[in-house]
């Protein structure tokens, strides 16, 4: 029985049986002709191909593969679960390529296969067909495709190792180049399915303007300014007038339509002059998009006016959220590199070849990976700019990538945007992968949106914590920008959710959506936040470094990537009850947290529960948190035994093994006593009880701050009843047998269980 007969009768054949029906000639040992690079010869004659390649009929291969994968579609839905359990997830066998893709001087098609085979140089290889719906770098493997997306299904080819590889379950490696059929010319209307797009030397701006128009027409509730109104005025705000012959920098307001540029300055920005290549190219892009104005920090911020400069830098959320589109230069490491495909900066060539009437083209490596590898992605300021933007046009070394709040697409692939959107076209289907700027790598589309408006408290807090984690892994030229370069994202979280505030970068719930009193919500949220972050070394030699311009109790007072955790549970799970509509459950604080107004007396402090919202939204205090006579656990030696750091405690003269999760920042600052050594941490180290969470099934967790005494600055007088300390970590202790039901007694019960001591002094946390 032929493949055509099986498909016409609706019969499902195993893919290897179908593959066996396709010709499998022996691998060629000696190519007939030596060809130049495969992508240069656009129309090689069959006589130039080696015998095995000359037998490949791509029109027939794609017709058979499309028909085969269509047999898994029933009533408009693809039977993904069936494909997962059958060998079709390994693709449809086409031909044994052997070692031909790695042999020099092979035929044009073998050379092309060698370019797109990916990093695996060992061989042998096979040519296989895969379903574009169930095995793609842009689809989440965790969510079934919708029936709208099924109409887009067609096959693509890939050169893969001969050893069995389940590409569906593991997802196609980003470094492998799938081969799609390229659209012939620019047909209207475009045929259904997913196709490659042939790239030229320059960016096709008619395509980019099509994305821009589609977004403006369909994404009114997410990408337009309807829900995020720009302020009527922003003192000192200026724009480049791209329509003027002299490119004048003029006074304007953020209510006009303009593009913004996000780029890397580089080390020698002054040598590039006032108009480095990237800015000149961005002017050309702005004109191509039909916009008149462009914002660039280097030219639009008066670098000589310190006051205006600081004001504008503190309002980056307004600048980038108000821009119609942000042009991102994710290529090169300096401002003189330019935007590939616009000016003089060249793009990486696209592997492509024409065999008969069929053009095979690679959509290149996953654009996300190009961005992740760029210098632009490593910088703290540019990370904030990318997250804040509503629409992003990213220039990589090989192509352009589009990402708005509701859609992703890129230049080398034609995605049917209409069918890939949800019913009302306001966002892409949930089976699409998460975006670059959402803060998460991979995952379904419902986790996509970056900074949405009107979110529930817990969702806004979760996104803020996620972006803090990402941001603290970036580089800053000036460490003193540790909070300033993240302030725009935090401010927007507060705009989207007025219940949130950030105290020196630490999340604080001003009021809860349930019956919890505002003062209680503030104390619990700050207590949980203070004890739920720490540093995870990237490698054994990596250490967090103390930054002296901000207090130690905030993540911004350290250089090092932050992890949010609480005793093995994610930070998002620690305090959900005060942030959502659910009834009150077991989360509480174990000590009052107080602050002193900057102009107040040394002994006059005020609980954050009683502080006004204005004082918390615009912090006007000396940066010290005061903990009045807290319960503490003191240690002489801390033995680090496993990755979860269980400590051997010396409490009340008795050694006690605790089930403890510890995050400790390895401090390199010389003036902090008790520097850590190999296996033992010595010094006057204490754990201060700050937060409590309890559950009837899982027991109680006690949240501690790890602190160490420090010398107060000259500006702070030494008082007998105050001991100045620095936060160097946090710990959560599991007490599975302890049940707590009354908030009023929780601290006393935990203190008794752990044999804690109550301090006679107040802790001043610097």
C-alpha cells in the first residue's frame, strides 16, 4: 500500500513505516561537484547534486508529511496526547544522511544540511519531518494547541542525529535550524500555515509596519495607552525631531507619539561623538515606522543639569511606557555597532537553498537565545527599559524580533497572526511560549504578560519579585544604581496596583483586599519580605558584595543575584493570604518593625503600621529599621554541612540540630567582623525571630534574620538601649509538631520551643 493510499483512506501508519516507503539510497562517499556555500547557489541543477540528494523530491515529501500529521487532527483539534504516546514525536523519517553533512566539498544540498544541522558534529545524521504545531521553539509543550492553531499546521524538516531523539517531549534545541518552505514572493492572501521568510540584506519595514498596525488595531486593552495614561507634562522632557533636516532636540511632552531607543553605551562612548551609529540608525527606523520623534537618553537628557538628569532618570517608567515603540539594539557591545539590516551593520546570512520549485530556508536560531546572549541583555539599565516598553522592536545579529504585551513574532518566520490570536484578537493563544520580557524563560502564554494593569496583589508582587531576581543578575557600571536602575519597574507595579509600595526596594502591602487591617498587612508583608530573600552563588567562588549606599536589609544594598524563598517554599506562597481575597490564615509577624523620621529625635521611632502612606511611598527616614527587644538565637560556630545549610546551634548551653533553610550572603566588606571561612562561619552571629507562618498539615515555620553587630556611622549616635547590626542572611526553621492558632501568643510559643532569648536592647538594622 502506498503512502497516498493510506492517507486517502484515513489510515494512520507508523512514521517509520511511512519513512520506509520514501527512497533510502546509500550515502554518497564522493560528491560529484565541489560547491560554494549552499545558500549562495539559489537554483542548483539536479546534476550538481549527489545521488542521494538528487532522489529527494521535496514537493512530495512535504505533501506526504502534511497529510500524515493531519491524520492526528479530529474535529479541528490535534490529538496531542496521542502524538505524545506514539513515535511520531520523533518525527517522520525521510532519508539517512550518514556523515554527508560533515564532509567538506559535498554537493550544494549536503552543504546546506551541514549548515543547519546544529552543533552536533559527530553524526551520523538523518533527515526527518516534524509537525510545526507540536514541535516548535515558539510553542509551549505544556499546553495543547487550540483548534485555531490547528489550521496553521504544516511540516518542517530538520537534520537530526540518527540516535532516537524525542524532540516533542524535550522541545527542539534552540541551536538547531529547522527548514521550512519559504513563501514564494509576497502572495496576498498568504496561504495558511507556518512558512519561512527569505531575508535580504536590509530589514523589510513593510513587514514591521504590518506588525505595528496589527498591534494598534487589535491590542487596545493591553498595548495602547488607554489604561496607562502618560502625564500631561514631564519637566525637562525632550525629543529628537526626526523630520527636521538638522535633527533638532526639542522640548516636548510624553503625550506625543514617539519611539524610544534602548542600547548599550560601551566603554568608549565619548569617542563615538554625540551621534554614534546606533542613534543614526534609530532615526532611520523611526522614520520608517511613520513616527516623527525619537527619545535617546544621551541626547534628550541634559547631561550638565544634575537635578533634571536625576528627575528624568527617576521617571524611566514614564519615558518607556509612554513611547509608542522601543527600538532595542541587541547586537554588538558598543553604540557604534549600529542596527543590523538598517545602516552599515551587516546581518548574519540566512541558510537557504532552492531545489526545483521549492525554496528551503532556516528561520535561524531562536531569537530569544540571540537576545539572551547579547551584551544588551547583561545590563541592568537596559533590562528595565525592555521590561517597561509596551512594544519592542529588537535588532539582533541576524533578524528583527517583535514583542508587545500581547504578541511575539520575528522576521525569518511567517506566523499567521490572525489564527494565532485568541477569539477577540486581544492577545496570542495561550499555547504560545512566554515572552523574553515577562521575566520567565518558557512556559505557556498565560504567564506571558510583563506588567499588566489592574492585577491582583499577589500577581503584582510575584512579578516584582521575579524581575528583582532577574535584575540583580545583571551588570551595572555604577553599583550605586542598584535601586535607581530598577525603580521604574517597581513604580509601575505600584501604578498597576495601588495597594503595593516598595520601601528601599522591599515590597510592602499598604492595604489588603480582605479584612486584614492595613497596619497588620504592612507588618506581615515586610516581615515576610525581610526574611525571604538571599543570595545564591552562581559558582563556588561567587560572593555577594555589600554596597554601603543602601541598608543591608534590602536586596539593593548588595551586589549579587537574589533568590526569593522561605523555608523551601517560593516567596509567592509565603504571604498570599494577606494579598488576595482568601480568608485569613496563618501568617504573622513576631516583632514590631519601626522607623525613625530623618529629622526626628534618635529615640523617637514609629511603627510602620502607624506610618502614613505618604511617608511609605516617599521614604523619609534614615534607612534604619528598629526591632524592639526581639527574640534571638545566638551562635558561636555555624557548621555548613549541606546545600540547605542545617546549623548546629548552641542555645541555652545545649547543642540542638535544627531543620533550617539558610540563605547567607558571603560578605567581602572588610569592616564587617567574622568573615566566613571554608566550612565554619565564626563571629557574633544571631538569628532574630521576625516572621511566623503556620499550617495545620505542614506545621510551623519560623522566619529569622541572620544579623551581625556593626559599628554605627558617625551620623548615628551610640545609645545604650540600641545595638546596631547588619543583615547578612535569612533562615526559616521548620517546626512540624508545633501548632499555632492565636496570633497573640505565637512569638511566645516559638520562643519557648526554640529556647530563644529576648534581648534587653533594641536592634537597629542598618
